[in-house]
C-alpha cells in the first residue's frame, strides 16, 4: 500500500530503561493463554459502516483511534486523531467514532476471564483512481519497521481508573508507552512533564503500575508501543 510503504521509512525512537518497581507480567507460557481484544469476525460489518469519502487530492488518509473494549465486546469512549482537525478528515473521524458505538468485537481474555481493556486501532482510506479500499489495523503503526503492519499492539487492562486532577482548561496529555513482550512497562513518554502538571504526574504513576497484554505478532508476544490520551473528562465506564 502507498501509505504503508511511506510509513515504513518513518522511524520512531524509544529510549528504554529498566524499572525497579515490581510489575505484573506474562510469562512465555501464560502469554499463550492471553488473548487481546480484536475486531476478528466483526471486521467486515465495521468496515461496511465506514462510508468512503471522496478525497481525490490524497492517495491515502490515516486515522488513528483508541478506545475501551468492555468485557461484552462493546467499544466505548472511542476517540480518533488525524493530521487535520477540520474538513474531510474531521468528518471521517466522526464516522468512525459513530461506527464503534454499534460494533461489538471479540473481548480480551486474561487468566481465562473476559477483561476490560484500552486498545489502539487505525483506519486507512486508500484511493487509486476509481479503486477504493478501507483497511483496519489493530495498532498505530509505530512498530511497522520491526513488526510490519499486521500485528496487535499492546493493550492496557482496566482495573480501577479515575482521574480527578484535570482542570477543564488543561490540555490533554498524550502518553507513549513501550511495553515488553512480557507485558512490562519499560518506557513512558508524556507530552507534558510530570514536574509541570499534577495530572501528568498522576498519569505517569498510573501507567507505570498498569497491567498490559503484550502485543501479538504471528501468534507470538512481542514488544510494542502503546498510545493513549488523557483529558479532563476521562472516565472509566467499567468501574
């Protein structure tokens, strides 16, 4: 694909460091029993809900999304991002979010039980002449050079998560988390320094003590990058 070939040469540098804090993790044996949430059989119906817009000036448009998957498989609280905040890409993001509200996917399984999680996915709209195609990837393409486009990124298990520190005037905080193949957090990069924001410090603390399902590529747990955005109206509907 045009977009994937272009993104192949985009390098994302993550500086990993070891954490002294004891973290829950998945061994090689237990990782095989952990199943991340996935569009799976719901994929054709989900794509059917995504109307393909006319964007002749762009060969491909990438929309990155994230959301929470309830243990029932319902997608809740989805938000999407793209390069432009207005125009056609804004309309595409709105369509995707609406589609998630009526889509039920395969929920995550941890220790034999369905589990609430947060996950990343991307929607690629590609047009070549009259040929149009929509592709869903269960990641944000951050690890495309190492893993290729078709892998399931790490997912954060939702245990108890409510943040009260945000002021309504405060900008969202973006987090880039490097998660090992065993589900351990090895690096956290925030868009705001913890020393400059009380909530940034709280976000950093929560992330480092979170439980993650490791990324899966070709059926094998692998290290990957997980992305998440925190804002003043962030809430956990699964509390």
